C-alpha cells in the first residue's frame, strides 16, 4: 500500500501532530489549517458529482450523505454543479484543474484513491470504470467509492463490522474537522474476493454484498477478471462423450464415461485442447465485458492413464507435484489458441493438489495470457502449523512468483467447515506470516474463504477484508481495536476468549498432523468442549460489561452461536449431563430458537431444510411379489445426504431409527415432508436415536437426511426405497453413497422397458499396488441369472446399459473385489425412477409421474 501521508482517526476534532516522538525545534512550521466540515451539527458543504458520473461515484455521494447525516444530523445536498464549499467526487473538472491532480497522476492504482483538501474544499477521486464498460487490467475499478468509505471511517468513525444495521458502528458527533493535506492509498492486491460469506437461501444476502463493498471488496472486478472454478465437467459433458469418448480419461484400458462433476479428460488429445479453447472463445464473444475464463481441472483424483498423458508426468516428484508438468502443458496449449482470437483476455488455471509443487522441468515458459491461481491445499484449515508446511509453502511461492507475474492466490487457512456455532479461531500467527509474504511475492489477487456464521466469525471476515487492502497491517493491534470498537467494554473479555481458542487450535494441529480443514468431532471435543467453561466465563464477563446497547446486541449475537454450539455438544455427548450451562435449552425451546433464527445471518444453520429441493410427483406402491432369490435384510451404512420414499400401508405411526452415527463434520438434519412438500417433522441427530410421525393409509412421504461426510444407518418400519441418484439435491451426482457395510439393492423393472443403466464407482487407483478403494457387484435378473458384472478395480467408474428380457425384481449383490479395499462405494441407477429397495420383504415401486 502506498501512502504519502497517513490520516489518523478523527472523531469530533482532528489534531495534526508533527514530528511525533522528536524534540520540538525552536522554529516551528506554520500550523496547517483545519477545514470545518460539520460545526454544531450543521454544514455549509454540498456533495458534488458530475452529471453522468459512473455508478461508483454516484453511490459514493449517497453513502457520504447518508452516513454524515447518521453521525452528525447534518444533511449535505448532492449537486451536479460545484458549489463551494464542497466534497468533490471523481475525476470532474474541479479535480482535474487542481494542483494535486498532477501530483498524484500515475500514483493511483485500480480501486485506489486520492483524498485531498484545498482552499476549503475536500476532494475524493479514484479510478472509476464507466458504466457498462471495463477498464484497467482489473476489469472494473471503483476507487472513488472506496475513498468515500475510507473518509467516513477516518473522519467520522463509521465501521461496518458485520452485515445489516446491527453491524454498523455509528458515533454521534456535532463537530468534524479535516486537515488540509493529501493522501494516496492503494490496495495491496488488485483482485479481492471473500467467498462463502452468504447463507444459502437467506433473504439477507444483499446485506452481505453491501458489507463487502463497504469494506472495499470489489467482487465485480474479481468476477469479471478471474474465473478459475473447476470447469472440465461443464465443457466435456456426457453428450461430448457420445461423439468423442477418446476425449475422456483412460483407466484400465477403457475411456471412463462422465458421471457427476469429478471425472477427468485426456489433456494430451489435441481435440480436447481445441474444444476447451472453443468454449472459452465462445464465452468471450457472448460476454464481451468478461476478462477471463477458467482452465481448471475438476476436483479429486482419476486423471488419464493413457501413455501420452503419463509421458508428460514426473512420477519421481512429491505427490503434490507428479502432474504439474502435464497440467502446465495443457494450460499453455489452450491459452495459445485463445490468444489468437481474444488477445486481450486471460485464461486462469489452478495450481493445486497433485499439481501444486513446481515441475522439475524448468524449460516450460508460461503464456503471457495465462494466470496461475495457486490453491495452497497444504495450508487449508490451520495446517500451516503442521511440521514443515510453512517452509514448503515459501518454496512453492518462491518458484511460482519467480516465473510469472500473473499469479493469484486461493486458500482457506483459518477454516473449519460446518462450525456449528463454534467461534472461529482467528489464526493470528498465520495471518501475520502469510499476508506480508503474499504482497512480497507480487500476488495480484486473493480468494480466501470467509465464514457465513457472522455471530462468531465477523471478526475473521472483517480482519480478512482489512488485510486484503493493507497486507502490512499490524494484526495484533487491529484485533484489539476490533474487539474494543465492536463490543465496547466487553471487548477485552471476548478478545481473551478468541486468543484462548486460537492457542488451543494451534496446539491441536501441532499434535495432530492428520488434521485437515473439517471441524471433526475430535476438534470439537478437544478445542471447544474442553474450553467450554472458560468460553462461557469470558462471554458472561463481556455481556455484563457491555453497557452500550449496540455493543451488547453484538455480544448477544455471539451468545446465540454459543447456544447452538452447546446444544450440538450435548447432542454429540461431549458434555456430561450433570454439567449445567447458561446456554442450555430444552428440546422444545431449542426448536423454537432454531425456527426463530432460520433466516438469520449470524446463527449457524441448525436444521437444514428439504424445501430447497424440487420434489417430483411420484407413483408409489408396494410391489405385489417378492424376489425369486432374496437375502435377509442386511444392515447398511450410508454416507452424506440421502433421500428415502416411505409408504404408509395403514393409518399408523411410522418409526425411523438412525444408528451407527459417525460424525465427521456436521450433525444429520432430518426432514419428513408429504407428497406436496408440507413438512411433517424435522430435527437433528448427533448420536443414534429415532423419531416418529403419523402415516396416512396409502400416502407416501419424502424423508431427507442432510449432512456432509457423516455416516449412519437407517431403519424404517414401513415399506421404503432410497433414491439411488440423490446426493444433496444433485441428480447429476455419483449416486447412492454406501460406506463399507453394503446391502443388496432391489430394482423393480416393468414390462417393455427397453433399457436401464447402472453405474458402480469408487475411488480406485488403477496401477497402484494397493488398488485404492474398490468395489464389485453382480446384477441378477428375476430368475436368478447373472446378467451383468461390475468392477472398479481397473476403472473408477463402471457403467453398463442393461436391456431386460424379463420384468420383475432385479437384485444387485456386492461381491469382494479382486484388489483394493471396500470403503466409499457409489451406485447410480438411471431409467427406473432412480429408487431402489433394500428390504426384500417390502419392495417398493417408485416411478416419476412421467414414467
């Protein structure tokens, strides 16, 4: 960040102190005259912006007017002709003819600004992109708006700690003075985005966007200029496979059919390079304002094993670098083709996972239209504390910043997914080391995960935004300032609480080298349940000290998160029954608490809702017969979300039991809705348990179990079938996710059905000694004849089209694979309504209304 002169915070009176810390000289310079912007709650100033100014300038005018009125009561008119004294906004004629316009020319970068005072007037101007256009290498700049926010912070003490009115810090004042001087301020990084600050479906997400803008996050520039998401599955679709199977990854001598969103392509195939380039060129022609398009592979493993692709690899490299050479060559080849048609556009690609470490081949020169996005997977989720990680990180950044200036950075170094209300450890040590280094490396853009549970994570999100702008910020001092200003007299207690959590999180990662970026039950138990009494004590002290109503409300918002966390700790049996807490709620009160806060930004999602999913109209009925060959019901283990259809054979209570619950991140939310989506019952499981609901004879119900990587067993005392294509509402997923304990699956095939398809997949590793995670199965027809064999030993995904010769109940039985270990197994069924039964005694026929 470049500053010619740093303005201190002015509240009611601004004092300019010269030569701080030095002995005064006998002859002192003439005192600089202050400009009285507000005096006794009144002002002669107007806010001047030129007619036709960009939206960033007109918004700056309205924001200045609004917050000057909120803090002082003075209402400054917005005018389009200069009327001294004024606050001048943007590069208008008044600014252009000033002496400091020439002084600062060339010193203001995209999103940066100059603030100057001359002859009783105040000038705020930055680089502002005209409406409907792009400008500057960043694509879109709104410097004047960011200058206005800086002015409001420094001279009127305004802060936006979190979204909404509750997050605003407004200090009433009658007098505001501004010194006559000049300031130039630029962000440390050109592109700045904090993703994942919003809550799915929340009606308050517009407040999140407003918060980001007021804290100088330019999401618009990032979205235009740095598209870097996993994209291969969007270009190389199942339709492409039908025409060009050779474009897709080869495993076990076969080209893998696309399934879900994690399959791979054959990057050494010239047709693949051409198709990707054509997709980028078509995108740019359809979106002329866009500056970039993604190159990034889909996530996870499964890369092409053909001879041409493997010839590009460096197998003697560390695991995080075996594929780097292959990926860079692919990036370069696509970028070359795109540059011919769109020379002013960028191509962006991840440097990540097993292509994170630099290649041994130093001869690769990167195309000048290629932007690398270093996604430092080795530092995700406090892993910076693991032995040797910070040293490896510096080596990685030394290399990539040494071969290109087109480098941006992606990370989630202070992130535990699914926080459950647990206060996020700020990772002060990591922030202090990482951000100044990123600036030194010349990184152009940042993409650090934020956290949407604002009640406890506002501090972290706010600190990220500050470091985005000034990488050299004094983190400790700013953290102290945040707690003092956000929580008032209670801030010291909460700062101590967060420092305690930070110390214990670091200690946990030092002792547990396998820890990743998920809030596992062990982290929850060790860091949070183990600190519960101290956390509660600090909170109680903060609440007692917070006299100011706004500060007290923010403390209470944190308390709402601690209430949720405490309920989950009890649900997970991490707190002894006899231990009492101020955050304890009865099940009925907690249900009311969850309902009250279901659309809140500051409280975690307590019960996920099935209402996010489109419910098909189904034809559901018990199958009149039984399989010719049927095994006894086998207990089976599911992982991730699932969707069951339950049929009520009578007017009676239906019981659903969950057992073998193995938490890996979040609890299991359950929702039961009727055929038209009306909720019958909902709640959470953190441990084995059951729930009941009243069934009506002949009616069917949807039962959703929503989680992430948690595993569990389901038992239902009514006919039921499970959706074999459902994972978190995505019907393009890998399908039903079984874990270790597998069950035969029963499929009802009607008459005259031309074909249906079954896909068996797992995380196999062809060519490896162990074989990885594998699976095998046999499909039997109603007469007991084997009609298809499936195996993932040599290929991660085995799909077969079945042309039935007889109708009835088919059975998919799992068999031991020839190599590898059975763990995560996926089954997808297409063409039969996607529903399968697991109990041969109560087969359920489920068809979509159009089948």
